[in-house]
């Protein structure tokens, strides 16, 4: 029951992911961070098979770092998205990765951007996007409340609305979510959203 979604606001992009690591009927972890910091101004949120998700996102992260090391300049967000798409397309014809990606970044010249990349190497630049069962509810909630000039406070309020909707609608809803943001000041973790039950248990 994975849930990954994101949106672009006024000068920033936000990505959100559940933190559950599950297999069949078992929950292995409830604090798995599925949003990786690619570099100082890029985030990559992924859903899919755990092995593919971890291996592929680490592969992209290391190659983005290698490019910057070799050339002295970082890839733009668009270039990183196209590189990611190219690697998925190459793997599709050999040994495909079962991974869906939202790549968010901030460039000084063009501002914030969010790219939707699915497991069959479809690439789109979007204002808002989502993967997983939670997408049914987060996309409809964002369609209702989203606008392109959202402030950070408005965006986080919308994120909370999406999380509440996912928790109330899904039969087996992930309990915890992590929120990360990227803007002119860089990519960073913004907050965690934990269930009351988990918060009480951890403090006991």
C-alpha cells in the first residue's frame, strides 16, 4: 500500500512518501525513508519493489555525483530526470526495474520542478503527481485544492489533507509519512507525520 506524491509551489517543491517496508502480510519497518537526496538541490522519491527501489535510486545518486565530480558542475533537474529516464529505458529492454519515481529539484535559472517517471520510462514534467494506492485520493485532493502559487504553509496544509484522506480511505493505510522540501536553500527533510498510536507507543 505504498503512497508517494508531490507538488510544486511558489519557489519550492515538496515530496511525500510513506515509511512502511512491507512484504505480503508482514510489516518489516515503519521508518523506511523512501525519499533520497540526490544532491544539494534535488530529491528523488520512489515506490516499487524494495530491492529495485533501493538499488536504482542509489545508482542514480552515485552517477549524478560522478557527473558533478568529473565536470565541476551539477546536472540540472531536467538533465537528471532525462538521465534517470534513459537508464530505465535501457533496463526495460534487458532487466527492468519495478520502480516509479518523482524527481524534484530547484535550479537557479528555472526555479522548482517536479518530474514523473514510471517503471516503463515515461517522463513528464508535472505540477503535481503521485504513485501507489494513495494516488487515488491524493491526486483528487490536490486537484481540488492545488494552485501554482501556493506558499509553503499552504502546501504543507494540502499535504496533511492528502495524508488524512489516505489514512481514512485505504483499508490498510501506511501509518507514517516523511515530507521533504527543495527550494533555493537546498533539499532537506521538512517533517514526519506519525500516527497518534505510534507516537504514544514510542514515548512509552
